[in-house]
DNA sequence: CTATATTTGCGTAAATTGTACGCATAATAT
DNA sequence: ATATTATGCGTACAATTTACGCAAATATAG
C-alpha cells in the first residue's frame, strides 16, 4: 500500500499586551497561497514527535519561544490543501509578554502579531483552526489556570482581570473576581508593589503551580 | 522529500447495559501484537476523511453502528508502533443499547465488549488512549448532554441516573439529580410508563435535541 | 387479603455560593 | 490643598446546591 497522506502541524499562538490579545502569523514564501498570511507550521519530520515539530517550526519561522502548548484538533478534510491529501495536527500556545517581541533574526520569515479581531485573510482552512483555538482558549481560562501563562511571572491583579474581560468579552466585577480567584488558593501575594501612572499602587501576585498540582491531585478543581 | 509517516485512526467505543459501562475491542489477526486485544481502527485511505475511516473500520471489524462520535486526541510518539512511524488520530464514540449486540457477521473479526474495569492487556499505546477517552467521557457528561446517547430513545430517569453514578463512580442524590436535570429543560416527560420488577412504575423521558440546540444558541449551557 | 419491601415522585429547610455595590486607602494630576 | 483614579476590603441580598422527609404505586411474602 503506497502512502500518500502527508502530515503537518500548525500552531495558533496567542499573546497578550496592554489589553489586547494577538495571534502570531507568518507570510507564506511559496505556493500554494504564496504571500498570504498563515498559521506557523509545516511538515512533520520522521524523527521528531508532534510537539517537537511545532517547536521547530515556530523557532524557524518566527523565533518565538512558547510558554504553554496544548493539542487542539486534527484537521483531515479531503480538500483542505491543494497540494494533495494533507492532514494537520493543530496546537494552541500561549506566550508571555517578554517573548512577544519578534526579532527579525537569522532566516526567520516574515512573522507578525495580529489583533484577534482584525486578522487578514488566512491560507488553507486556517481561519477555521484559529476560530476553534480562540473558542478553546475562552472556554479553558474558566476551568484551568492558564490565564497566567499570558502574563509575566509577577503581575498585578488588574492585569489578570483584564485578560479575562478581554477574552471573555464581558465585564467582571473586580471585587468578586478577586475574591473568587483568591479562594482557589493558587495565587501568592508578594511583598512587592507596582505603581503605574496614578492610582493606588498594586500588590504583585504570582501563580503557584506547585500548589495547583497539589490541589488538583486532591480533586479540587479550578473554576472561575 | 519522501514521506514515511503513516496515518491511522482508532476508536474507543463505549456502551452501557444494566449498570455496566463497556468498551469495544477487537482481537488482532496479524503482526504486530497478533492475537492481542486492541482498539478497532486502521490506516486512513487517501479518499476518505477521518470520520469516514473510523466508520469504515468499525463496520469492517465489528459491525457496530456508532451513535455519537467525537475526536479525542492525536498520538504521535516516535516509538508507539513497531512497524515504523505511525501517527494515530483517536476518536471516542457511544452506542445505544440496541447496537450493543455483536453479530458475528460476514468478515467481521473477533470483536468483544469488555467491562471498563476489567480490560485485557492492550496492543500499542491503546491503554493510554482508552484512559484518556474514559476521562474525557467522565468529564463531558457533566457539561454536555451526551449521557442520553448511551440509552434508548425513551428511558426511565433511574437509567440516566445510573449512567451518571456508574461513570462518575460516586453516589448522586436521586431527587436533586432529577431536579437539576429537569431544570435544564432538555428532557421531555412522555405519557408512557414502564414497570420493571417491583416498585412504582417509572415515567419515560426522552432527550429533546432540538430544544438543546436552541438553548445552546441562546448561550444557556448544560451543566450537572 | 394484609403487611412489608421497593422504587418513583414531590417538597422544604439549611448551607453554600454568587452578585451587587458602598466606602476607605494610596497614589498622581490640577 | 483638592480632585481624580485605581486598589483593597467588607457586607447585605439573591440564587443555587445539598440534605433529607414523606407520600404514591407497584411486587412479594405470609
């Protein structure tokens, strides 16, 4: 039996900065869809697993180092790629603000961050993949502590709140949100404070992953 | 670039009968893992999509017709198959009791239902796939109305409750469970009653999928 | 035929969780 | 000094969840 099905990976990488959620795209250098924007990704090599393929492609095409990576869905429709039968395993990833800057490095292709509400036309079925990734992210921040993965290690509470209101596209009562989040026992309040512009300086918090795993093992679930 | 990655699909099919959750396995006819039990599945053909591949393999190997099918995860570790690099897209499925009987039909291989607590040793990484599927099913019945897919179209409330207590492995207060379930407005109480053994005869209920989709569109979510 | 066991169906009180919002505090801007 | 802004803390009320009592409708045992 001759095997003519090809396997690729694609990554939907989200970043957060100053109240905006962005996604990382690359401009295609070759046909098909030459010069169109697309999700970073490419063919899986025989001697690497799927996560390694994602990390290699991201490194080659964008130079971005991912902070959180999770498999999203596998797209296998017959006509999704004009080159023939190509099945793609999609992942979604999150990066911290410091990884946000794109160095126009080495042989990095043209990569850019786009606000999730103003994406350009995308190659292949990548629009559909992006849409599913965004829905997954929106759902997931309510039942897994992954919102922190978009922020620096130390962050003021208002930043976390902003990530939630931006992603969920609805207002959240600041005081109730903090009470709920603190009751989950996975945030440590640090001694440090930060003062940005005017207003009372904010305490910095950090996510205690060890405590989270501990609580998860005990069957206590994160839920906002 | 020569492509040597092969693509398969595997299905974790669950069935329910008389308080027991079972999973469908087939005995392998050829090497590798000859005569070992495995999840039904096989290579994806070039002219079929992934769901079609699942349905074809299930039909060929077991004759079982699936009632609910959902993609689970794609397994791509380097050494998961001794034949070489084989990536497998796993699905999980549910069947209704009437599809439970296995006809030793045509060229159906040896297929059998196994209680989920007493599975035999499985080929490849199928134990890992099964484990993930069970966890997904357990989680999913609490936030999507898929428990009904394991029951006949008409069912007494006690059957639904049994599906939940069996899968979640914990007692649920019968009265509160019914109140909660009815408050979701997706079950219709029929005029019919059923009497099994002694005790008061039970009303039959049916899942109103149309109403569910309606409510979902309005943003109302199913949650037990 | 009567008493008992069993399963379903309905309701209510208490405990827990969620929501709305008032007000003090600590900084900057005028 | 005073206004403005963002953070931090608390409290009353509403909604939901949980625990559990009891009646109704059947089968079974004596």
